[in-house]
C-alpha cells in the first residue's frame, strides 16, 4: 500500500452511500470478466447517483481528476457490494478520508486492500474544498492541505487492519498464514 | 465476566471463554450465504488463490436472488454461480436454491428453510445478512473478498462490537408494524446511530412480535449502521424452528445476555402512541408520521423485498386491500419474498384480493428493491415501498423518490393514491 498520496481532493458530506457510489443497475457487469478487468469496467459509473449538488466526479470522457476523497461521517453506508471500492479504485481514488466509515465498507477497503480507509480526527469535509491539493502520509498520520497550508491528523489503524493492508489484502494475508 | 449474547457467541466462535468489545477475534463461520451479485469475484478468487478448495466443515447456502435473468449479464452471473455449485456438488454442506419451486430472497429463505439456529455465526455477501439475529444468531454482511476467503478458510476476523440495547415499552398500536418501530428508532438515532454496534432489542412489545416481524426488525438494523441486530431467542423462536432445521440444534450454543453485561448505551422508547411512520428520501432516518405526507401523490406502491414481503406482511397488506381498489394512477406491485409464500398467495384468498385490488403479482426476487428489474422508477416518479433503503437512485432514476413504510401503510397509500397510514 502506498504510504504517501498526493493529489486533488473531492469533498462530499455525510452518509454517502453505496447506491450513489455504484448504482445497483450496474452490478451485473462483472460476470464472465477476469478480476483484473473489474476496475476498468466499473470506473465509468463511479458516483453516478451522487446528489447533483456536488460537482461532477467524472468529466465528459468519464475520467476522474481526483485521487483523494474527503468525506463526512459514515462514508459507504448501505450495501456490502465491493463494486463500490472497485469503482472508486478504477476511477483513480487512492485514499478516502472520513471521520467515520460504514463498517462493511471499511472492512471491504481493508480486506480487498483497495485503498486505506483513513479515519480523520475531525470531520474535514467543511475545512477542505474540492480541488485542494492534499498530501497524505499514512504512516505519520498526516493530512496536509498543500493549497491552504493546513495540517490535520488521522487516527492510527488497528494493528490487524494494518497488517492485512500491508499484506495486500485478506487473501494474501491468509495465504501467508496457511 | 458478564457478557452480552453477541460477545458470548463470538467468544464461542473464537474458541475462547471471554471476549470484550474492541478485541480482534478469528472466528469459525457456521454458515456462509452466497447470492448471484456478490459471489462472482469470490468464486474467481477461490479458483485463483485457493485451488478451488472449499473449507471442509463450512455450511453454505446459495440463493441466486438478486438479478434473476434480467439480461445477459445477469444470466451469466446466475450461470456462473450454479456452475460453481455443480462443480462442488460433493461438498456435503451446501444447500442450493435455484430458480424453481423453492426459490426466493436470501434473508427470507434462510430462516424459512431452517438454516438459522440460535447461537450460530452467519455471514453472507449482502448487507442485510444481519436479519438472522431475529432467531438469536450473530449475523452480518460481508464483501466479496471476504466471501472468497470464508469459502477457503471457513474463518473470518472480527472486531468485537459493543452492544446497544434498545428497550421498547408500551402497547403495540394496531396500525403499526415492526417497520414503524424501527423507523421510529432510526429517526431518533440516525443512520449511523448504531455504527459498528450490535443492536439488541428487548421489551414486551418486541416479545409479542411474530417471527416475520422480528425478522423485519433485525433486517433493518444495518440502516442504523449496526454490525448486527439481535433478539434473545424465546419459546416462540424454538416453536418456529421445530421441524424446520436442516442442522440439529446445539444446546451448548444457546447463550443469553448476562444481567450485568455492559452496553455502549441503553435507549428506551414507548410506542403506545406511535403513529404509522414514513422515511422520506433520501435517508432511512428522514422519518415523519405518514399523516404529514398526505399530499404526496404516488406513482407506485411496492410490497416486496426481504423486509416487506414475508407471509405476515402480505396478510396485513391484503387485510387493507380487501374490497378496495388501488387508485387509478398507481402501479401496485406485490412480489412475495419466496416461492413458498408466492404459492400460498396464489392458492388462497390473498391472491384474489391482490388481483381484485388491481395489483400485479410478480415472482420472488430482489428486483425493484435495488432498481435492478421490474418496478424500476422513471425520473420524477414517487414510490411508497415496504423495502429498506431510499437512497438516491436506489429503485431507479436518480431523480425518483422512494418513501419507506410498513406494508400496511403501503397498501393504504395504494388505495388513496397519496401517502396514508392505515386506519383500522
Ligand atoms: S430484497 Fe432488497 S434489501 Fe433484500 S436482499 Fe434483495 S436487494 Fe437486498
């Protein structure tokens, strides 16, 4: 897992749910497709049903200019579909920062090692704006807002979560244990 | 040390005497639920990394309920899952419910077919797996990577959740259902009010609920962010299990919360004066009395899903629709949760009541609930629904609106054409 992530942020509020991240109508897309292709297939639908009050997550060519999502509370609530992590990862998201995550979403991030679900000490969704350049240093628990010259901190990962992330996900972690 | 039922169950699964909230445990999984939509990646993972070997002692229940041949992609998902089951037909502990005479939505199928025992640890590739707490099991939803790893190892890690006790008091009003009780609570604590906690329900009105209603109550707990939901099993549960169970009851697994067990908090609600409630778009916690929404005109009334189309749900809905017709502008859709319930409906008077009321009766499946097929909403359309989620785009176009309510309220609204709580 990358320790330092630098990029533009995309900021959303509380309770962003998996139906917004990847609508149910696209869940059939992964049949008869090799796993390696999943992100490429789902990225085009990422955040399609998000509240239209937010700026578009994808541009006209279905490209996402952001690497970091900064969210309010309970990010990823709703379904257990790992399609959500895959869609965001496919779009180019390397880390999501939120004061709290819905638990299944959190576990899926860790167990699939899609990206670190980074819990911020405070709710940063009001302090960081979409487009701000951020530098996130996971090991130092730092969230640096390069654009605004501000620094925030994140909570440490539980040891097991960290070990699974470092192993590259639950599959790799289990393979090493067997 | 005093423990809750959830802590005791996880301790048993981890082979330990005692666990406390916040600890990490590796537990043996008793039952894994697999559906068509979230299994495809897990199947590929098992093949690629684990030699396609399933953990020997794992019980698996397969219900391809989510997409049901709505298009080529979903037909492929179904085919892949059934092919996987065929490949592993020597795995003695696998029960498969393909499209046919015993088909249906996972969270109604597992209890109905006797796969849920008190004290079991059940995981499944669907967030509403928390349903099985109604029968005293610890159960929770997991993702595809986890499904694949449970298939391979039969185990999964958990961080032991704190428990949140919800005590319901008073008398159950006649025109409310378990759905209303939950909406009342989630309206109060919010969609993350029980984040990563086990919701433990108790109180006389809860004990008085029938099994279908209890299943509704725990099904919905994920909508408050809960890890799991649980009701301590009572005599009614054991009566329900009698003659139904696929695996024998294991008395050593029967556990109950100790009187001095620790809870993150204890919340009390008196429901004696509770009116029928409705959750407005776009969160299940946007709860108001149905009476405040009487000018909301509906295009569709949906009685379906794992939450709102069990036998009892359909009986009460029929009670209201009896001798009535749906409003002319409304599409009234009834989709019984399982084929057994469907058969009952078609063979007894319920079917006639629904048809006479102008309903279409659709086969079992998730369909409209997740905006996949049948009953999908167009832009600007309004649906009152007995399902469990009303997020933007959940049942169709992102500019459609879903109002969540009990099957009773959905039926009453279908007749009026506008949102209405049932008047009995
Ligand atoms: S009916 Fe709806 S909530 Fe229930 S399992 Fe199916 S999609 Fe999920």
